[in-house]
C-alpha cells in the first residue's frame, strides 16, 4: 500500500513538472516573436535611430510621431503617438511645379505648427513610418532638425519592427496640449534651394534618389517633364534599406555612397520629387559623416516646372 501511494505521489509530481515545463515553453514561444524584432547593433547609428525595445522601455519619456498617412494611423498606432505627416509641416498652398510647393514651412510658421502638435523640444522625439512608404520618417526628422531639434531620431525598422517586438497598439487618439515653441537655432545647412544649386552647380554633387525609371525619364510623379537634373548621380533611396525595411549599417551605407562617387567632404545635394525620399537620404548621409549633405526640398518638381531649366534623360 505504501509503495502504491509512493508511486502515485511520484506520478503526480512528474505530471506537475511536465505541466510547468509546458507552460514555460508556451511563454517562451510568445516571447520568441519579440526576439525576432530588429535590434539596433550599430553604435554609429544611435544619434539617428532607436530600436523597438528601447522605445518600449522609454515610451513615457519621449514624444512619438507617427509619420504615416492619417488613414493608416487610425487603423492602429503606438500608444501616445501624434500623427504628423510631412505635409503638415510643409507649404501645400502652391500646386506641383509652382515655386515653393511642398517645401518646409518658414521658421515662424514651423514654430507655430510644432507648438500646436505639443512639441517644445524638451523631450527626445522618435519618428516612425512604414518602410514600404517613401522615407516619410526621414523627411519629418529632416524638418525637425532644420528647426534645430537635434534630439529627433527614427525608429529602426519602423512600424513593422514595433509589431514584431510585440509592441502595444491602439486606435485611441491622444489629446494634444498645444505649447509655446519658437525656433531659436535653425539648421539651414540642411537645406538647398533652386537658386543655390544654380549658383553652385560646379561645386556640388547632385544626388537623384528617385527610382531608375524616374531618373531615365520613363515615368514620373507628376512633374511637368520627365528626366533628371544635368550631371546628377543616381542612387535610389530604397538601396539604403534591407529586405526587412531596416536601414543598412553605416559601413554598408558608406560603401554604397563611395561606389556612387561620393566622398565625405563633398557637398552632396539630394533631390527627388518634393524632398521626401531625398530628405530621408540626407539624414542618412549626415549619419555617415557627410556633414555638407543637403536636401533640395523643392526638388525635381520645381526644377522641371521652369521651362528655362535644362533636363537630361
């Protein structure tokens, strides 16, 4: 009888241990999805990027900006994120092809707009989008840095990386409290204009970040004519991305830029259709030590809008 009771006890203990092991395996299975999230391992990128794990740990300490379109934001976003599209901080009054279409707002207007979004520059800012877009996170960070907000960075891998990390999602729209903000230290070195390019065309290197078909004039994004600015080097902005939407390492980017004929000391002026893709690429160039990199914000739309400007195909 005692032996029988002992066998029963051993069996119960074994079953309990097996059950606990099963629970432990199940829990690890849940965490394995977050372990697959992209991690930021390149320290040279830390001034421009944070990863999803870091953001999860510092969620309440930063201002989060969702740079996606409003309809995507409403489907689900990071808790507390404010939806700020590139258009919200740009001059959308002119039509495409007209001077000034889509360029970053003046310092006075930009100060007011950022204040309306609750941004006063005191908190670090993390911007994210979907890498399947056109580099909108880079364009927004570029505008924030033009406004002197050097504490603005992007989310490594964007929205998909947040989802892979098991980050919380919400459809709740945060209540924005407007603040007073004034740009006191703008960084105009990030910006190039049509006039500047014409005056310095023999000193700068133009970088066309559009698709190969746009560069060769086989297609367009609404510009008056097709082609590219004479002498421009072509490097598609998406070449800077890995298959999972994360940005390549700084060493890989440096090699890519070097192969395109760009040197760190060059004054590189990137452009696209209206400074979105090129804004993203300008931020990456700066991250890689190209301290004279600029974004031609008005880009090919304004260049092609003037019939007096020469265009190549």
